[in-house]
């Protein structure tokens, strides 16, 4: 049973929160100081890191078993295929 | 550390995650639409995106991230059997949800006051890409706002059950699933924020 109940300490959660706030400040800074075309990908990369932190720690995915991890991987892969194949069409029409 | 767990614990959480995956694909579809139209109307999206309120977007990002922390702490608190703490943390989360929606009300009131809403005379006269941007904006952010409302209601019901003692350290899967739903709301906003407020 203990593998199903992992307690994440307040301290760790607060550290993740501080990280998320810092990344929010960074992403706003990047957008305000328009650093060229790279800022679109930079902003999205920061969003992916923030999303990863939320899923891994706030949503406890880091402590879940293989089933949920693989299902998450599958769901994100399906989304990536949707987006990727749509852009094959949109960009090279 | 580990109390007696609900017998359907793994199943309940699996079910919640499967539901969250459908939500990811729902919002993912809207993001895909956004990306495809951005590729088609980059200049119009730039003009339209320039009219967004970065202040409201940033403030609401901080509010949602904080609420996500509070509800994650509530899960830790129930595992440690700290009921009063759980109630305070859930109260804080629901308060954040209310403040978020109030900010949304102010933001949308201002935009609607400026004649920016689907099918408004101003947008009908504007280049097509701008009306597409704002239609997608109202659809995506409106759907997200609906999720905030549902999540806030759900967590209020969870708090009532914690108060009554039907959710406790030995059986808290409802709190955990409610928290997962709330984190999804935060997760979706983490992507809405750069797409609509930052990159244009």
C-alpha cells in the first residue's frame, strides 16, 4: 500500500511553487524584451517546463506507477501526432 | 504513514486520469486551431494579440499557480490527518478561484466595452484574422473559465465532506481527484497564458 500513498512535504511543494513563479517572471520578461523569433519557442518551452513541474509534483505523477505514466505518455503522443500531422498539411500545402 | 485505503483507490484515480486525458485533447484541439490560424494570419494575430491585457493575464497566472499549490498542500494535509489545515487550504483555493473569475469579469467587461466580442460590429469590419483570434480567445478562455467554476464548486463540495468527516486520512480519493482536476485547470492556463498574452 505504501507505494500508493506518497506524501509530498509542504516544503517541496512550496519549492515547486517558487520555481513556477520564477518561470512565470522569466516568461513575461522574455516576451517584453522581444528577443526575436526565438521568443515564441522560448515561451512555449518555459510553458512545457512549468506544465512538467505541475504534473510531476503537484499531480504526483513522479510517484505514480507505470500504468499512469505510460497512459500519460500515450495521451501526449496522440496530441503531438494531431499537432504534427496537421502542420504537415498546413505548412506544406 | 499509510492508513487503510479505499478499495477502489487505484481504479478511481485511473478513471480520473483517463478523464483528464480527454480534457487535454479537448483543449489541445483548441490550441491546434490557434496554431493553424496563427500560421495563416500572423499579422492579424499580432495586431489582435497586442490588445490583450498582459497585467490581468500575469496576475491570473500567479493566482492559479498559488491555488494549485494550496490544493496540493491540502492533499498532503489530509494524508497527515490535519483536517483544519485541509479546510483552510481548500478555502484558500476556492477564494483564488473566485478572485480569478472576478478578474476575468473585469477583463472581459473592458474588452466587451471596447467593442471586442464575437460578431461585434468592430470585429466584423476588422480583417478576418482578428475576429478569428478573438473568437478563439473567447471560446478557449471561456471554456477554461467554466472549468474554474466547476473546479471551485467541486472543491467546495469536497471541503463540506472533509468537514463532515466522510473524507479523512483513510479515504481521501475524492479530495485527490478534485485536486487533480484543479491542477488540470492550472495546467491548461499555463499554455493559454503564453499563447494569448505573451507570444504575439
